[in-house]
């Protein structure tokens, strides 16, 4: 919230974006301390040299600035790798008004996505995995815009749309039949053949990975429980087809048996994992599946209980999952499941993503483990471990600066003072 307060008076500069001038290809960054990797110790005073958006060197002490280079002086600050959020929805803001899907045009969601990309980057998240946009081509276009510097924001890896069963979580429901039909996407399916086709369609239109709703969900307007939606055959068809296209699969999953089935099918990550138990965890470990617990999502939806924000059906589901949300990380750690950082931003306000760090720590993770989950572990999930997640020569210059030492108190990352994405300073 400190960050959002800082930004309250900056509405006129909503799209202000300072990048390295074309004539100044080198940026020299002075910091009191640098944490190059979640497994490393903080340095003393150090100089990071960035050229053409990439890290060239990390040297002891504060070196002189070469002629023509740009200086960034971060006295009193600790520089760390930029954070990675593996579960966001940039084109959405919190709302219980599900009917707005029938009134908002696609252009509205594009503007919301651009606004949220900026807030996310300013919060210290230099890469995000966006798992489901409101309309076609929103995040694919935003991915291109942030990469080229047209709008400020993080690196974006996107599933674009979500593949769901007909009438399930992720499909349009809650309206009259003719409205459901008009609003429905081309990404619901029945049977292995149809589901495989949806994967190919997603790939055709620029998805970087596949997102499925393997179980029922909390915020959708249907009350058929939170267990498995797809059949085993459908999920296997999705995963196998994705693999032939070089794509990984992320699965929204709450119920234990749904988690277990998705892991057996070979999905790469389980999102939420609310009711994870020993059998589900065993399937995850056997198949190399990682948990992305999205604890901030549960915190966000609880804020609006009893206020008429959600429909009675949704409120009932929120109360059911809230009982288990606080122990997801504890249970996953007890069962030996690998955990990576993701928040489900969009269910709660964008820019508050770093609140997840303290919640993971409260679940029993050390400060160092939490930082790793949002840097090196998350980079590995994305297949970008040679590009982001560390401060090292040759890596993308995705950097943030804070006061304090996040290895001693990871929550200092909730208040970020400096952000660089791909060598561009975001102000």
C-alpha cells in the first residue's frame, strides 16, 4: 500500500516511461548492496553496468561513470533481481459484478491491462505470467507493447485465454442462454479431440503456455463444487498436445482429487491447490508438478465478504475455501511439494502483489526461500532461468532496489524504490 500511496498524485503521468536514451547505451548503477541471487549473500557497495538492456558486470565499489553513460545512484539501497509473478490477470480488476462481461467492450479491457501492467512493474515485478485475459489478443498485444517500450510494464508470458469445460469455471455462465452463447469464447471443449483442438487454437493465436480450469472455481456463477471438471482423457489430450507444440500447461485446481488428476496428466503447475492432501502431493512430486499457491487471492476475496460485493453462491464458496487457504503452504511443505510464487492479481488490486511474500513466510518458508520462489524458481518454471531471476553478466537487466535486506526480512520488497525492466527505468 505504501507504493500505491506514492502513486496517488501521479495520475497525470500514468504512462510516463523513462527509457535509456538511444545515444546512451550504457547505464551505470551504484548500490550500497547487491543480492545477485537468492542463494547468495549481499555484497558491499557495488556497481552494475548495463549495456543495451543487458547486464555486463557487477563490480565491487562505486566505479566512475564513463563518458556518455547514464548514472543511477542508489545510495542506501539494496538491488535485487526483479520479482516474477506466475499468476496474474492484467486485464481484470476486482469486481463482484459478473454481469459487466455483458457491457464492457474489448477496448476497455485493453486499457485496464495497460494500466495494470504499469502498476505491476512499479511494484517490483519485472516479469509476469498472465493466466487468462478477458478478451482475445489483449495480453498478446500488451506483451508486444511492453517488450517494445510502447507502454511501461513487465515482461509478459501469457496463456491468453483459458480452456474450460462447457459450462464450467472459465466458461461464460450466469446469464440467460442467449447471452451466454453470445459471450462464450472459443475455448471450452468436450472430449479429447475438441480439447486438443483448443490447445492448437491457443497456440495459433500466440499463447506462450496453456491454462486450464481443471476443477471448479470460487468466483464463477455456478455451485457444482470445486473438484475435477475435465476427464482424465481430456486432460491427457491437452497436456500431450501442448507438449507437441513446446507448451507447458498450468492448471487452476482446488479440490484434492482434481489436483491429483491434473498432476497425473502431466500439468506443469497447479494454481491455488486449496485442498492439497498427501495423495495429491504424491502425484505432484511423481510428475514434477509445482504448486503456485496464490495466497493473496484468498486474502483479497475475504476483504469483500458480507458487503454485497459477491453473489450469495460465490460468498458460500469463499467461506468454504477460506478455512483452508491459510494452511496451503504448510501442507505443501509437509508433503515435500515444490512451491513457486504467484498471486492471482486481478482478484485483488494490481500493485499489491508483494503481499504474497509475507504470506508465504507465514506459511513456514524462510526469507531466502520466499525470495527464491519469486526469482530463480519462478524463472525456471518459465524456462527463462538463463535470462531472468538473477543478476549476472548476460542476463536481462531486470532489477529493483529497496531499503533493507530481503534475506533477513523479505517483506521489505513490498516498498520498491527503483525498477528497471529490460534495461529501461520505469518511473
